[in-house]
C-alpha cells in the first residue's frame, strides 16, 4: 500500500461510502485512479465487501451485550467457537488470552432476548460460566478502524 491507498481507506472510513465520486471530492484523486485502486484493494483482501452499515438502534437491535465466556473444551478452539457463533444475535466474537476464553458481542432487541442469549450460551456443555455486561451507551462504535486515526499517522504506519 502506498499513501494514496491509505488516504482512500481513510476517506472511506470517514465518509462511510466507497463512492468514487465522493472519494474524489474528499481526496482529489482522479475517479479513474480510485476505481483502479479500489479494485486492487479488493483483490488484496484489504476491502472485504460493499455492504451498507446499519443503525442498530433504528433497526430495533439496540440492546448491546458484551459477554465473557469461560469454557472447558478439547480440540481446536475454532470448533468450540462455531457453537458460540451459531447463537442468534452474536455479531462479533474474539478468542482471547487470560482468564476469559472468548469475548462475544451481541446486538439484541430486548432484555428478553438477552435472557435467551445467555441461556443459549449456558446450554453449550463446554461453557463453564459467562459474565455479561449491558452497554448503557455506545461512546464509540466504529466498524472502520482508520476512522479513529489521523491520516498522517496512517500514512506513516501503513505505507511501504
């Protein structure tokens, strides 16, 4: 990646769009160059998809719960993780080091759905216990990490 690629990724993060026209307005990079670079970034796997982001609150999935899962399982952690990922509402899951084995984030519709989620986790035989935290207010919920950086920092840290 070079500086133009990093500036494009930063603009995508800030604007929430991959529109070549909007990216041109933000970066002054020619639209034809933007098309070329976006294709290259997709082929390299840096850009995963063209999905729209949702406002989970407006959608009706405004209850966010962070769940620590402590488990006792044999075999690869991926096999056990598949059971966690199969629980409805799980939007993110992380395999971690330390006392907690997994951290799971779920977007749910109500406190009843939270009860169902925890019940589903506890029904998995390998789960020893869970520790759940209700999110009262999201201070930052940014799915695009470059939006949390200054452009110059990204250029310095990510360019070759």
